[in-house]
C-alpha cells in the first residue's frame, strides 16, 4: 500500500505507525499493532479497509499468500462502498502479487486486468501515484509472461516497470523489477551470466533501500543462479544469508523454497543424505504453509535425490505425486517438466515404451503452448529415446522437424543440441562415411566454447564408442591412444560438475581398458577407486555393482593369464573384458539393478601389526585341516601378501576359494577371510574397525598389546566377543537400505 492513502488527516494514527513498521520489516511489532487495531471498535470503514490492506502486506511479507488472497477478497468487497479507486487497485495488485506465488496464471491475469481497468478509469491528476501502480501492473505482467514462457513479453514488461520505478527513485521496487529480468535470462533465455549481472544490480538497489525482505529475495535469487552455474560454495553463502533474514521475518514459505533449492545444491555436491534431510525439512514447512505447488516442488526434488541414489521406483513414485499436484493446479509448464523427468527415469529403468509415452504427452502440452524452445527440447529427448529403441525412421522424422525449428530459433545452444542428435543418428549407420561424419560433428561440439558440460559428456562418451568400434574392427592398439585422452577429459568434466555416477563408470571403463593390455593391478586399482567414490557419494547400488565386478575379476585371474600366454586377439580380450557392455552403460546411464546379495561365510578375522606380528585372531570355522593350514604357515603367507598388496594399493585378494579383505588402520592391518561376495563382508570389517576405534577401552588395549608384542585373547577384552558375534556370526547389523 502506498503512503498517500494514509495521508488523510482522519486516518487512525495506529495505521500510520503500522505502515512505518512494515516498511522497516519490523513484522512482529506490526503484527501486534494490527491485532490491537482489529480488536478495537468504532473504526471508520475507510480505516477498516486500510487495516485490511496493511494486514495483507504483513501476510505477504511472511509468505502467507493464501491468506492474502482471502483477506484481499474481503477487503475488496468492503471497499466498494468507499468508492476509492486507488484503494481498490492496491487491493487487487497485492492479491495479484500473491497469486504469482500460487503459480496460477489464469487467475493472475484476470486480477491484473481488473486492476488495470480500474486504474485507467482514474484521471491522471496524481502522476506519481498513477505511475507507481502502472509500474506494479507491468511488473506483475512480467511474471505472468514468465509462467507462459513468453520471454520477450516478460522482459518488455519488467523493463518498463523498471523504467517507471527509476523515475520514481523507488529502490525496493527497482530491485524487484531487476530480479524479474534476471529470471527471464536464467530460466527462459538460459543465460546465467546476464542473469547474475541483473541480480547484482538488484542487490545494490536492495541494499540502498535498506529493506530486509527485498535483500533476502536478492540473496535467494543469486543463490539459485550460482547453483545453476555449479558455483556451490558461493551459492551456500548467499542462501544461508537469505535464510537468516527470512527466519527473522518468520517467512516459512521462503524458507521452504530455499531449503529445497539448497537440497538440490547438496545433491550436486554429492552430499546425498544431507540433500534429502534438507528437502524433507523444506517439505515439512511447505505442508504447514499449505501452498500446493511448493509441496509439489519438494516432491520433485526428493524424486531427483532418490533417482540419483539409484532408487528409480521411489523416484518415479515421487514424480507421480508431484504430477498429480501440478495437474490439479493446471500449471502446464511444470506438468511438461515432470513428464520429461519421468520419461528419463523410465529410460534409465529400461522401460523405453513408458518413457516414450511420457515424452509424447509432454510434447503435446508444449505443442499447444507454442513455446518453440521447449518443443525443441522435447524433440531432443524423443530423438534419443527413439534411437535407443531402434526406431531410427521415426527418429529421423523428428530430427527433420528439429532442423526446421532450429532454423527458426537461430539459437546457439539449441543448434549444438541439434548437431549432437544429428551425430547420434549418423553413428547408428553401418556406413563408414556416416560414422566419420558423426565423429567430425562430435569433435566440433567438444571444440565449441558454448557447449555446456552435459553436451560435452555426451559428445565424449559417444566418441569413445565410435573408437571402441574401430578398435574391435581393426585390432589396432594405437586406437587406445586416442581413447585414453578422451576418457581423461570425460573424468575431469564429470568430477568438476559433480557427475559422480558418470565418473565411477569412467573408472570402470578404464579398468576394462587396462585388461586389454593385461595390466591386472591397474584394473583393480581403478575398480577400488570407483567403488570408494560411489560409496562416498551414496551411490550404493553402483558400489555393489563395482564390488561384484572386482570379485569377478579375481575369479578370472587364471583366464587372463592364459589369454596373455596364448597371444589372444584384441577382439577376444574385448569380449572377455565386456568393454562394449560398459560403454553402453556410460552412454545410456542406466541405473544398476537391485542386487541379489547373499551373506558371506566368515572364516578368519585377523589383526596384525605393521611389523607383521599377530595381535588378534578369531577363527570362525571348526575345520582341523584349515587350522593346521593356518598354523602351518598361513599367517606368514598372509603377512607377506598383505605388505605386497598394500604397496600396490589393492584391498582384496583370493586364496583358492577364500577371499581376503584388507584395511590399514595404523598401527595395524585388519584382515577378514571369508567365502562368498565381498560387498557386505567389506561393510562388516569397516563396521568392526569403526566400533573398536571408537571404543576407548578396546582401542587402548589393542595398542597396549601391540606395544608388548603380545596376542590378545578374548578373555583380555570381555566386550570383544559379543561385538564379533553380533557383526560376523549373527550378522544383525544391516548395511543395505
């Protein structure tokens, strides 16, 4: 509400003070005064309506937009009796501003038009007052055009609102217009650099205004922009500053949004558990706020986290819940986005027909909207799904449609995507000429400075696949010299952009490439590196898959020795290394299937000093022949083996049908011998190490016996036996969730 409405000599003094407190963002004090004002009787209708309007402003600043809409409707009905056009316009505009946060474009446009018609009915005797409302209307129209993806109209209206507000020297409102312009560049024009420039201007205006609410909005907006650019440290600093202000203002709505965005940032950084907890907190607040689209937004973020973890079924279920919400709200742009995400989830699951169905539904929505850039994006998704399904004729038709749209758009980013899709289709050809053209296009994409990381990753993986095909056809090991730099570049981009699943897969691929030259130790080192990375970033299904790959390699050591001795062909080695399957995994980015894990059979738990002296041993099998083998030199062999393997940075080995896992915990080597799969065995020994290290009494006794060069008996540490029984015999600790 504008101050001139309070300039009436008959206006209650409390209202003037309330307005001042709201301007200073002293919301608790303003809230108390509003309640006292409403409790008093005898107010004029004029003051009652202004009180409602001020209450709308308070509710708006606290993010209670549904309450604003309800109160604004009540205030509008009451104010009709006053015949004050400016008051009616202000009520409609704050209602419209709240509808912006409801994402309901139809209601928003109707309310804006209603306010605009009323404003036009005023004689322009008060140019400043008229200009303020005109600027506000243009600003709200900017948001409406963002919702329907009309970038140029949105930009035109935001720029016009900024021009008027600059004339009025209204710093807070200028900041809002600049934020709107930044959103157009970030979300519609996909130009994060220009978005940040406008946000920086908005921040200057916000700081000059001294208004905490608008300052927090600017911080939030800039945090989102830096998340888009994957500048996460900067994003967290900005988000936390904004969060503190919104917390002070008791704005739960904004807190929910910021928490959800921060969850996405934690996901990019690979902090999966923290990402999920942050979004779940946002969801709790969102449900309390009652704004359905925010709840839907939280569902989307939670789905993305679960899919990143490899839990596709859970992710799909969450996407379906968000889809229901946005369908109910008739927010078609978000429905289209969710259908695209669902299509990708089904593609990763291998359900290509279901994926195609989702994408075709999304395309139908955007065809109706006429948004050419979003239609182009759907052509890209559809072409890649159709290629994967083997429906090359239909893929070619969509590529032709994309070519026409690409000519129409004249957009650098979409031209690069079109070129990628063209290369992917050419790559499917059996003709050498077409495959050579595909390779040429992919190299051009890699050299183009406008290519984003997703384009680069796709270009690199598909180039590698072309070279692998050439390697298989020519048996020329020189082709490996071309592949290795590409994989190094792929790994570097994946690491810098937080694409950890791709980075893990690239290490597996390097392990398999090492097998081609019979470098078994190097292959093992890549698998260890890959599994450690997967576990660090919560990719449990992928970690299990890598552990199984490692187990399988250990079983095949004799096979690889025979291949080496027999001078086997490169094609033969590629088949045994399953190189093509791994390349397929990298290109399709399929999520690992739910593993069929079985518990291992424990044989021996052994702790030796770094000097090779046994400190503790626990035998789990009652087998006299094994015991004789154990005490007849097995300790000595293991000790020698441990030192050798740790010097080569390996973590496991086989002794016949037994597997030995090794961990170094200075001043000890911890060893676990067992039969069966390694993954859960590895979790068990790690859990055991963690427990004894964090138990002061146990750990000190281990160190004491180490200093005395004596071996620990179970009676020496009474708590050790129940711990070992729980972990290794009863197996009552669960590691897969």
